[in-house]
C-alpha cells in the first residue's frame, strides 16, 4: 500500500508483530495466575515515552489523541525512521533541507530515502551572518509542492546557532500549512538554547497549536508532522542512544494506523529499543526533586555555553583580532558558526593543533577558561 496526504490520519491499524501482540494481550489479561511464554525480549519502556512526550509538548498537548510516540535509537534513529517512513509511505517528491545543516541529514535521506530529491532552502546569509528568512520562505513558496517534506531544527540550529524568531516561526507555520507540506522537526538540543526546556520547545508547540488542533483550518492543515527527539545531550546520555519519534496527524484523526506501520519498521530494524537510557530519563522526569535538579543542570549548561561565547568574543576583541565577533555571542546553542574559511580551519589544525569542522563550526563544549586565550590567539594568527 501507499499512503497519501489524505489518509495518513485514520489509517486502518495493521496487526502488531505476533510477539508484541502476545505481550500486549498478556498485559491486559486480569487472570491472577497468567503466564507469558511468548516473548523472548522485554517490550521497551512506555513510561519513558509518556515522560519524553510531556517534556517536548507540555502536559496539555502531550495528552492529545492525534500524537503517536515511539522510542528510537537516539535522535539519529528518529531521523532515520522518519526518513524511511516518509520515503516508503508518503512518497514525497522532495525533501527541503536547510543550507547548511547537520551533515547527517543529507546522509540519512540519501541512504534511507533515495527516491526523494534533496533540495536546499537558504538559511544562513554569510554576508550578514544572520538568518536569510526571506530567502528561506521564498524557496518554500516557489519550489515546495504539496506532500513535500521540510526539515526544521526546533532550536539551537546546527551548525549555524541561528534560530528564527517567534514571529518568523509563525510565518513558516503558515506557509507549511497553506502549502500542505510535511514537517520533520529535529529537536536535538532542548534546553541548551535558552536553558529552559519549555521555551526551547516553543516552535514545536506553536506548530501543533496552529496546524493540528480543532481550531486549525482544514484547508491549511499539513498531512502530518514528525518530531525527532534526541535526549543524548540534554540528559548526558550520548552513549545510551536514547530518543523518540512523535507523529502528529490532523486533529480528529487517529495516528494509530500510521503508528502500527512505524512499529513494523522498528521491529524490522532493531526489534526492541534499549532500556537503560529510557529508565534513566523516565526516573529523572518522574521524580519532582530529580527533575528540578536536572532542569537546573540544563540551565547551568546553557549559561556555561553563553559565558564561554562571551569570553571568546571579548578575548578576540582584546587582542585585536580583525573583524566583528558579535555573532559568536549572539548565536544560540552548542555551536558557533565562526565564519572562518576552510583554509583557515585547516591552518588552525596544522599550525595550532585546533580541530573544528571545515565549514567553520566550532563546538563550544571543547572550549574552556584554560584554552580560550590559546584559541583566540590562534584564530587571530590565521585570519
Ligand atoms: N539532529 C541534530 C541537528 C544534531 O545535531 C544531532 C546530534 N549531533 C542529532 C540530530 C542526533 O542526535 P543523537 O546524538 O541523539 O543521535
């Protein structure tokens, strides 16, 4: 079967893989002496999904019937599952990707969705070192067709560190709805932009409210939306590979049929998600004291990133490094798009043993009070 824009919501539910179905039936059976001889493995952690979903959407939206959630192999696994599902079931012509983006977006869509053409939408304007908002909207207006996919970074855009303003997000949502595009939100840094998980999920929640509630106009409702949620950075669980994929279908439709197809893809790919990271996340989010400690940790981490930005900028200015370095302080999240050329990046590496991506993206997690002076001097040297 092939899914189209019109029937993503309310798809008929396909049966669960047999061993999952057995466990579900076993769980529902009230008989006191019941025995489960069907399942060779544990079925994953549903409490994790409830908590992860609340963290992303807030408790009110999270309880909506038109959201289905699945545990994934971190944010990468969520992006991969979204790409496979879109490629095989929605069959869009194009996927629109920001220029530049996290390089793995290109690889994931190339490998998982070879039948979907990758197109870039302008995002970063090197001359102003700001968002090219007009260029971005104009590209979507002129080139995106109904059913096409657009990937958006929910906050702390990687690699540019530049996010749309709230007014700009509303305009993007309007275009996406009117053109009936399929949104894939990639949310890898919730909490690392502002220091507050709720504030960093604003764009996702706004898209939900504008496009997927009862009051959304049906003429401007997209077929659906995915949110790829990574918990690798904000929970310090990078090695556990923990994340989730959330599917939102138009209001008053059920995502259960589509969810059943996603379950089938997960079954084929990883059989069952891993448990340890999921338990850590749900334990932290389920306990008021641990949760507030975690929130404080995330806030401190975001503040640390901001203060190291300020330090690098002031050090570059203090030593008279040529140019304007305000962008380093203005950018958001873990990365700074320095504006250094690939030749300068290479020189930094060869002459000063400083390593960063050739597009000039610097991860601020590698910078600290003891090495910032060395890095600033080296940057001045290669300018
Ligand atoms: N999306 C973006 C934009 C990212 O920067 C990253 C991590 N580098 C991911 C997704 C993947 O996250 P994870 O490590 O959880 O797979």
